[in-house]
């Protein structure tokens, strides 16, 4: 039984889970259509799961365990995959981002990546200790092309006033970065709102995160030192959605946010 050509089961728990979907299907001589009926997905949808482009749910894992009498193998594997750090998180995140209809992001320390200028991004990436900051910057810039796709995804970005004042890359770079924010905020598919410092404590103090939704369903991504964590669990994604809304409650509306960005730019 040959593994999927794009899946290395030794690379991560998610890859192992995708590998075992195909392994068990072929072991029992099932077509993708027949396997899909077990978990109530189409053959195409199951194919995406086997390729690691989509992920099964808790309910589907249980159905597989019952059908194949695994003793809870799929449920256990899914549980630990959701808890653990995935070394392939960035590749998977970028693939999800490309297919998003809506991207909601809260960034507590830096300008959101999809809105960064190359010079700003380079300074952030280099400061983080990246071995090849130029290559990493180029990759980040390529990701921004999704904002010009057809159909265009909606980008809703929340950030803090402190981010606007931090002269990353130097004052001139920061001025251009803030001018770029103002320009991007005029786009119909981009919304930028700022949490003013007078707010004090708020629901975003625990760190930055993003929520991606569309035909893929909804997946959250949480920042963490040295990497990140994808959160496909519906229950956890719902918690991130509530947290995003709570942060949004204390953010300025779009126009006052633009005024604050303009003032920060003039103060540099």
C-alpha cells in the first residue's frame, strides 16, 4: 500500500493521520467513495483529507474507529495532533490561506503579515533569528498576492496602537509602512481597526492569532515561540472567534483607526 506521494507519516501527527486514512481504506479494499460514505464525505473531500489538505473531525474519527474496530486509534491520533506542535504548520497554513474566503487576524506586536512592506517584514524576520531572512521575506511577500485574487478574500485585521508606534526597521521604514496601511485600508476587501492604549487590559493580551474560513471550514492559528499551532477543532475555533469578537468590541471603528494611523505616522 503506497503512501500518498505528498505525505510523509513520520513528519507530523497530522501527516500520520492523513496517511492512515488511506492505509486503512486500501487495507480493506475500499474506494474513496465507499470510505467517504463511512464518514459522510464525498470522494473528492476524502481525497483532500488523504492528501492533508483537509482534516477529519472528532465525529468522523469515531465513525472510522467503529467501522475498523481500531480501539480508538483515529480518535486518539486526532486528539494528540490537535494538541501538539506541527512542524509543517506554515506550509499548511499558507495552503489554507490561499483558499480562504475570510481571514480574521489579531496581531498584538507587529503589523499583520499580509499588510507588511518588504523592509518591515525583513526587519521582523531577521530580529526573530531566521537563518535566511531574505528568502523568508520573499515568501511572505508572495503570500500577499491572495489579496488580489478573484474572488478576493476579506481581510479583517485588528492590531494595537503600540504596534503603530514601534519603529521597526527605523523611522523611515515605519512611516512608509503606516502609509501602506492607510492605502490598504481603502480597499473594499480590507478592514483595519486599532485598539487604543487607553483601553487598558483587553482579551488580546494572551497573544496573536488568526481565523481562516471558507470552503475549508474554519481553522484558527495561534502564534507561539519558534512556530505556531493550527487549531482545526470546531470547539476551539469557536472560542477563538468569541475572543476575536471581544477584542473587536474595544477596537476603534475603521475611520477613527485611520486617523490614529495617520497621527502615528506624523509623529515619527
